[in-house]
C-alpha cells in the first residue's frame, strides 16, 4: 500500500512538472492584445426560443443564418473557428429536441462556396471533441478536405488545464499509454452517445482534462475588399439547434483584426502540432501558404472623438423578426481567453447608482464576478440576471449545478441586504439558454455604455485562460447596446405573446439537505476543476 501511494504521488509530481514545462509558457501567448478598433457596421442577431399558450416551442433563429450569409459572401479569405460541429447527442439517445441539421448545413455551405469560388482561401479550426478526441478529421467535417478546405484540430496541450484530479495523470501517462495497444483500443463507453462510437483509455484521459477551444468565430473578406466577422455564443451543432444564443456581426477594421488573429492562431496550431491538420496539402505547405495570405494591415486605434461620434445608422443586415436588427458603428475590442474575465470585472466595477446591469448567462460560477455583481447592486446599480437553470445538458442531468447553486446564494444575499438584484430563469424544456452576455448602461453623464458577449461562460474555467475563448467588447455600444436592451426586454417581460423566462421561485433550490449537497458538489468541482465549468 505505501508503495502504491508513493507511485501515485510520483506520477502526479511528474504530471505537474510536465504541465509546468510544456503548458504554462505556451498559454501566455494565446490571448491576443486588446485593440479598440472602429467598425463600419455592427448588428446583433439572436436565436430565441419561447413557448406559446399551448407550450409549443417557437424558434426564431438569426445567428446561424447570419453565419451562412457570411460564408456566402466570402470571396477572398474565410476562416472559421467553431467549438461544437457534430451530430452527436441528438434524438432519443441524447434527449435533445429535434431541430435543424446545423452541422450538415454548415459543411454544405462551405463546400458550395468553395466550389463557386475556387480561388477562395478557406480554413476551418475546431476542437477535438468533435472527433471524440480520436485521431483523424471529425466526421461532420469529412467533406471539407475533399473540397480543398483544410481542417485544423486544435492542440489542447497548449492550454494549462484546470482539472487538478486527472490533469497530472493525463500529462504523465498519455505518452506511455499511446504506445500500448490495449490503451488505444476503443472498447470503453462514450458519454456523447451510442451513435458516437466507443472510446479508448487515452481518449478518456483527454476528455477528462476538460480543455477546449471554445470559440465560435467566423471572419472573411468579400469581393469588394471589405472584411466582416461574426462572434457568437452559438455552436453549429445539431443538439444545440433550439438553444438561445446571441451573435455580433461586424465589418470594417475591427473585423480585419479578428481575421488576422484567427490566422495567427492557425499558424500556432500548425507549428505546434502539424499532425492535427487534415486537408488537401501537407501541414508545412499550409503553414507556408498562411504567410502569403493577403491579410489586412493592422490599423491605428480610432481617436477618442471618433469613438464618441461613431453611432451612425447604416443599412440593415440579415436578421429575423423579433430580434431588433438595427446596426450601428461603435468601437470594438476583440478579447480572447483571460482578457475576457479582466474586461468583465472592469465593466462591472464601473456600474454606479442608477445604472443598469443586465446579463444573459448560461453559466455563472466565477466567485470574483459573483462578488462584482453584488458590489454593483450594493452601489445602487439595478442588476437583472436571466440564468439557465442547468437542469440538463444533452440528455444528462446536471442537478442545477452551477447556476441554481449560484442563484440561491445571490438571491439570499440580495434579500438580506435589500439590494436591487433580481434573478429570473430561462423557461427551457430540454434546450438551453446558452447566452453569455453582459450589458452595463446608465443615464449619468459618466455612465458606462458597453456590451460584452461571445463564447465565454462566466466561470473560472472560461474567463481565466484555461480554454480558448473569443468575445467582443462594444464600448460605447451605441445602437447595438439599445438593440440588446430590446432583446433583453423581450426575454425579461415575455413579450410577443410568448414565454421566454420565469420568476426565481419557479426553479429555485429549496432549503434542505438536497441544496446543501449541491452546494458542496459545486464547491468541490470549483476547487478541483473536475467539471465542465
């Protein structure tokens, strides 16, 4: 027994050493510098799911349709960086409601555009989860390399990982297990569903590290030389078709900065792990070709005066009824990884008496941000949160962790302090309120006017550099901020004759042993990192 304990400690020590040597230095270079840049046009596109008087779901999808429109307008350069692109966890096996074939539509749109414009340079970046961490091109994207579109599967060893329980074991044992045929045999059950095939021991080790390229970004240059980009909270993933999401479409210098940033990420992936490239040319040739892409030059930041006066109306962009699709041209910062958490904290710190703090959140579990919401309410800001109840995820029971635990603590705090902090729930029934959006605004002369949204959940894992994330900070948000205000009002007030949200008591955790057990489980998950948030 002492020998076994000593061997386990030695493996953990080896894993931490490998993690420090290979992971920690690399992650420092993943977050791009935040550059406030002008945008020619900006518009929000929302995917909203409500229920009519009979309980039937009513879907209004604009975000994914805007992604398809961006692809159809690409004529020179096109880069997509998408987390979930697969057909797993759908139907009875996964418990997800039937919906659109988002993964199939996306792949077909890319093949169609590449065929129509043979000279189009296209690159697709994704996460290894879509292939269940197995080698090879993810099944849903197999048609892309055949059409001349390279697919890059992100090398997640460049991120540090947050799972303190299995992370060191993965770092230490994975190289060894990769050499043992029994460890590489796909004989273990797959948590993503029976239709996803079985996994090997090494696949499970990679899965339990909970690393991810969680971005949802697309950027292109059109025939007239204009750059445009889409930064979203939504995944082109079949089981996510009914989820609520928010996307920001923009054009101009800020969009060119996003395009440039994603190409640099692709170069880093190729340089570190060329075997993760699946495409019509060898990895070294693609890496060399990316050097020759005619990327837009880095523009100078807009002067302060221009930023204050850039709120001008422009022609409407693609959208759907009910989303308030009225674009504007604010100053935009493309934020990645740990810089998103820094921006969210600074934004909440600006909220003062009479200001509004509105948030739509799929997951809220980061203690510093939870305190920042409470501090804003303590200073007199009106804080309103609409949270997903985290009851289920792809057919699996999540027991309300983390949001129901977080909401219980925040609701009790607000009651004790008589603070203006109110919580509602998305009225979901199988789908998710998958938003990640924070809005701070007010009527004071020095009041902030900002909107932060994108891929990052408000959790320690997503905000502090443990995953690859991409958000946009619009400040001043201008008409785009007012557009978000309209979307938020629709959800908060259940407008359009549909039910989008419900009051806190509807899904609150009742006091008692069950609540205490969930609070303990959430605390242990936060401490150890053995969780997906």
